[in-house]
C-alpha cells in the first residue's frame, strides 16, 4: 500500500504588480501544512524587453527558511549577511533567515534589458523555537550543482535538493532534516518516492496532471496525502512537473506577521523592534 490523496487545495491567483502569482498556501481552506508555511508560484510568463523585472526589493525575514526554485529565467539575490548570487534556470536558493536578514530578490539587469521566460517557486519552511534565532545562512546552487536522478527509460528526472533518494544525497544539509526535490516526468511515466509515515509530505503540481492511487491530482494544486504509508507512487497523465518533499512536523504555535514567523506575539513585537532599530542591517559572519 502507498499514500493516498486526502484533499487538494487549488492555488488562487494573487498577482504582484505584473508578476503572475498563484498561492495554494496559506489559503481559504488551509493555513499551513506544518512545517510548510507558504508557497508562491510566479509565472510561467514571458517578460518583454525593457521590463521592470521582479518587484522584491529589500525586505526582512526572521524565524524560518525560504527555498526558491528558479524553473525559468534568472534571479539575483543579495542580503545583509553578505551573500550575493545570480541563479539561472534549474537552480535553487536556500536561505535560513533565522535571527534576521534583509534580502532582495530581483531580476538581473540583463533580464530587464532583454526579457524572457520566467517561472519561480518560493517555499517557506518553519523553524522550531530552538532554531528561530539561529545564525542566518544562504546557499545558492546552479542547475549543474544539483544531482539528477533519472527515471527508468529516460521518462523523467528527480532533481534532489536535500535529503536522500535511491542512494543519492542532495547538496543542502537542512537544519531540520527536510527532504526536498523537483520532479519532471513525461506523460505515462511513473515514480515511487519515499514518504516516511511519521512525516508531513509537501506535493505541489507545477504543471500537468498526476495520478496517485487512482485519484487525479490537478495542475496548480497542493496535494495533501494521508500518513499511513512510507511511500507514494505517482503517475503522470501529462508531461508534468511537481515539487515534492517531506519533513518532521514541528507541532508548535505559529504566530506570523508579514515577513516574521515566531511562536508568540511578544516575539513578533521584538522582531519588529529589532528591524526598526537596524539590527537586521549589520553584516553577519560568513
């Protein structure tokens, strides 16, 4: 037996300026899928030459991690920890906000001049109280730094970011043992993925329809699975791409206010005061 679909949550449209954006969580039916807090799906779309690019100028975070998947296009990152990078198609950014960072996520000047395709996913993963004030960190990976595990008969690829699959370990060592990957499949192909019964699975359909234990998973949906088994078998009805991962549940109170996610209102108030006092602006050790 394998895991089955419990419920599907459609990503609702919430554009940011001219950036097409869909968000399955948080939404009207689902506040979080502990420890997964938030997912923005930007695009897919094509930017014309001489565009304004992405609108995410300097902004703070505290208390969680952001994982950004650049499916198409490019993303320029900089933060007050001194980290800077331009990540291209197929690359990933894993940022630990921890005790506090200010960062920018913008389009490189070359993209704004020339335009092109853009599709980006950003996932927020909560940190437990013991790690909320951990030192901030950042890892930027290009596509060629991410292990690709081929499916049988060349029918797709697992791009492994963190955790282990089929004897392969991803390059990110998650603070909380999160396993995360993107999976690309051709129509009719099948993959079996580990999904330990005690852990929360995160499955979002970026493109195409999937079948799980006879039930169809629609595109642009967050798919909640039961937790009775330790694997899931996924079949692609179309050429498909999906985001897949699993993590231990934190089971702690979640109090969020914009870019801050803590355990109490008092901690949120302190985060605001620290940000206003310029404590997020200090360059941090590498």
